[in-house]
C-alpha cells in the first residue's frame, strides 16, 4: 500500500495556512498544508501567495507530517524588488 503524497517545487500559502503578514530577510515562519507533501530541503523555493504572486525565496528548514497535514518551518532568504506572477 502506498502513501499518497505530492511534490511541490514552490511554497504557495494563504494567510490561513501561515503566509506571513510581512516579509523580512532572515525571517522564519511556520506553515501548514493539507495532505502529505514533499519539498526540497535547504534549497531556495519561491514563496507564492493565494493570487500566484511570488514575493520572495524561502528555504525549508524543517518538514513534518502529522495527521494528514504537512508542517514546515521556512526562512526568507531573498526578497524580490517587485512581485511577479508564476502561473
């Protein structure tokens, strides 16, 4: 029997999932996504809001699966001058 999981190459979050209210370089934050997801660890990923706008690069520092959810701790490693659409 397999475990259902999804591989994500970006971190797309809503406010309810833990999208930070304000972004700053070096900032750490926690987020929660439904389902079991795989993210690349220690490699910058784009942080995308609910409108598919990329605002920063983040690095996943911790990933946990628990109760059908994926919990991550991420760190902002780069802020973009202007957001851009990734979809």
